[in-house]
C-alpha cells in the first residue's frame, strides 16, 4: 500500500511538473511564430488588458522582443516613447545570426502584478504573490534534471518598478 501511495504521489508531482516543463521546453528553442503564441499566452495572464503592439528585432545584439501595450494607450503615445514603461516585453535571443528561425527565451519584463501570474503558472506553481515580493529566497527556480534556471528579479530603477523573469539556463 505504501508503495502504491508513494508511486501515485510521484506520478501526480511528475504530471504537474510536466506542464511547466512542456511550456519551458517549447519556448527554450522555438521559432518566431511559436514565440508569438507563447508570448500571447503570457500576456493573457496579466492583470491589465494588453494588446500586441509590435516586434522589435535587432541584428546587432541578436535580440527579438515581442511588445504588448496596455489597450488604453494609443499607438501615437507609444511612438512618442512616453508610455513605454507601461508595456510588457517578452525577450528572445536569436540562436544563430545566420539562421534567424531559432529563438531562445531570455526574459519577461513588466510590472510585478503582470509577470507574477506567468511566474506562478509556468515556473513556480507554489509561489505566493505576497511572499515572493518580500522574500528574495523564493525568486529562483532550478531544475537540474532538465537544466533550467530562472530568476524573478526586481529592477534597479526605483522610479520605474519593473520586474523580470530571466532565463539563466
């Protein structure tokens, strides 16, 4: 009976973990179309109503960033760059400069209340919104089996309260 019970608990934990691992694996090495789909899922979890704004691709640093803007902010305000602090960013890195199809997830950047739901759903299911913001020891997830390491980090600029989920894998 103990063997059955412990096997059942292990199976449930594995299945629960597999959902996270499936998403993380999907964004760890992806293409532009799937990167957009994953980013849309992340944006849908936020507290604000975000809309897709645009993609910024920079060949100089091999970055590929998908930007979501609050629905209430117009494109004109965004183009004047006065409201970009309100946006949600999902960053990827081009894996090979010659082949621009392969992307690796780098970070999610935004307000704490907007990125915490993604942290909880995809990276650390048992995270608590209040404990995580006050206790820095709860802001890292390491999975040596799959080789993943992610950190939830507070930004350095006190005037602009930005947070990031950073891929350290």
